[in-house]
C-alpha cells in the first residue's frame, strides 16, 4: 500500500475507492464507541416508547434498535470509497460502507493483507440531484452495524443529517459530544475533527437499515420509494419508526396508502400495524383499507345480503360465477377462515322459503298456461324462470349441507303440499325440475353427508318418491350436472335405512313402475335384493350371502 501511495502523481486529486474490512476503528479514549443496545425480543421493542419519541414509535435511543429484513447481510449493496480504517473522515461520500465478507477474507489471506481494491468508476456513484454533494467532507459519524445472523456493515455519514432526521441518533450524538468534555469546548466545539462511532448490534437486515439512512439525504423520498417497491418500503417504515425518522415514516405511509398491495404485502403490513403504533391521522387511510370498522350487526347481515343478491340475479352467467364465489368464501374448507362473517341459519332458511314461494307461484302459472303459450311479458320463458328458482334452492341446500344445517330442509321439502298438487297437473317438461331438489336430498343422505331423523326420511319418501319415479326419464334427458348412477345408488341406500315394512311398500311401488317403464325408472335392483334377503332369509345364510 505504501508503494501504491508513492506512485501516485502529486498533481492528481485523491481518488475515492472502497474496501472490505472485518472490523471498524478500534475504540480509544479520543474516539469512544457509543453502542445502541438492541433488544432481543421484537415485541419488547415496541412496548415502552420514550418521551422524546414519535407518538407510537416502537423504538427509542434508550431501548435500542431492532429491525426486520430479508437481504443477505454479506451482500455489498453499493461501493463507497476505499480507504484504510484510519483514513481522513472528511473525504468521501454521504454514506460510506465497509462490508465484511468471508470470501474476501480468504482472498486477502492468500494474496496480501495490505492489498487494496479500487473501484473503476468512483465518480459515478454520487446520486445526481439528490442533494448529497453539499455534505461532502462532513462525514463525522461512523455507524457500525452488526447483523443478527452474522455479517457487518459500516456507514460513514454526516452528523448534521442524522441529527436533523432521527431523534434516536440525535440523542446518541449529543451524548457522545457531551462525553468529549471541556477539551472539545476549548477547541471551539469543532466536532468534525472527531469521528463519532455508534455501534448498532443485532440488526436483522443490514440492507434495509442502509436504505433508510440513504433516504435522509433524498429531497423526494416518495420518488425513491417508487423504485424500491412496496415490500421493502414496509421494512423501511419499520426501521424509520424505530429510529424516529419522522419524514421517512410520513413518506412511507403516504406511498403505501396510494399503491395496490399483494396479499403477501397486505399480511406483512397488517403484522407491522399490530405491533407498531403510529399517529392516527397519518394512518387512518391505511387502516381503513386493512380493517372493517362497521358495526357487528352490519357484518352479520353481510352474508344474507350476498345470498339475496345472488338469488335475485337475472343474468345466468353472472349468477353462476357469483354462486361459485360465495360458496367458496363461506365453505368450511375455505382459505379465508380468519374473522370471516358466519352464515346465519335463520337467514338462509328465510331465503329458502322465499325461493320456494316464488317457485310455487311460477308452477301455478305454468299449470294454468297452455303448453303452446310459454313466453311471458318479460320475454323469458316460464321454464327458464322455474329452472332458475330450482337452481337457487339447490345452491342454498348445498350451502346448508356444507355448514351442516340441512336437517330442517328435509322437513321443509316434505311439507310442500301445494307443490305436490301442482306437480300432478303440470306438464312433465316443467314438473321434473322439482325432482332435481329431491335428487339432491337423496344423494346427500345416501352419501352420508346429511343425517336426519327416521321420521324425516320416511316423510321425504312418502311425499317425493312417486314424483321421482315419474320424472326420472326427464331427469336422464336433462341432467343439468346430475349424476344419474349416483342418484340410483343413493336412493337405494337411503331407502334401506327405513323400517322393513316401509321398505316393502316403496320397493313394491318401484317394482310395478320399473316393470312398466323400464329404464324410464331408476334401477334399484341391487337395493331390492338386499331388502329381499334381509326380509325373507335368516341367520347365517343371510350373512353368507351378503358376504359373497
């Protein structure tokens, strides 16, 4: 290094460069080190704000510094200047950094401990138009950052900038200057002749801390945040609040409020606001995006409003899309499990009853209308309107089944005497829509998704078994997503849950219908065989046959 210094032409100005080092200046009586002790538990760092801190600030100069980030601490973020540790602190840039890297240590051990590395284009490192040039030669503070997971970063910067922007660093620098004693006073308080060293241990993200310090030199912080991005801006917001960098906090909040967030960014921001408190006036717009402040009653009515809107929707494509959306939101297996409004059982049954009433009105209109006169004044066919109401009922039934609230619907459907009477007098191409609801119930019971009392099952078969036999042919031709094999299997399994005497009457009715209409009826042969064996075969013979 000495040879390098002798070869330097005297006429050229001293060049700026950067270097890597494993340690900062050693402490001495003339250059003491001020240590900002970090708290090891993050939640503790937000619990006791100091009197000189920003309202709600998580950290202060006495409690220490503790920051969160995701950047590798060994990464050299940008070159500063190369100089030995004891170089002139009045030459360089606004922020100098010395980043220790294990690979650099091995390299220099193999070559020479005195070898230095120089940047090729030091002059291009200044941020043009950022206002940094005015602080050149005033870098009298050295921040020695120690990474919590290893690594270190040394920043040389201006005490004037730190004092003007951060209450935490202003207090530390004031403490340092007071410690210089009367000697510095007799020299006219020329503190620039002394290098103030501040050590910050347990920093989790060195890069975020450095970016925050750099923002103190920016005239337009928001413009810089646009390049940084939302995710890193949230980290900078946390650091700014920790060192009580008021301008940085305000700029970050304004930027975050004005841009969209991804779900990951939203969760990160929500986590920050749960542990860090800011001024209410500065955060009210962001909090309004994060939290719903309406009354509990309004939240409880939200589900009912959504369901009502879907059942009254007239556009088929939009209705199907919204049905899938709302069902997914309120599903038991939904990813939106936290703090979601719950479906109210009474509200759903109120909507179900409304749809059943509308369906009865439409069927009455259909039973009094000539088959050749199917178009209403609105231009929609009567069949389409009936089909839409049945779709709504089946969708509501699926919601009830998912929430395990469908038992009462079995009784409600079995008691639809008016619909049963109109079923007998309505055209088969219309009335089969009613059997689609019965089919959903049979499949739910046969696949063990719906559990109800024996009386309710018996009432359902007594009311809707005969209409199902009559409409099965139309259901096969107009399936509308219905699995006919699953329906046949479920009907047989559910029928076998009734008492044997009731099974006898229902199976004989099926046998007569199947013998006349064949495939126009459901094939319950397998269930019929099981009923026969259970009814007329006894003991070990029954067990052996069923085993085979």
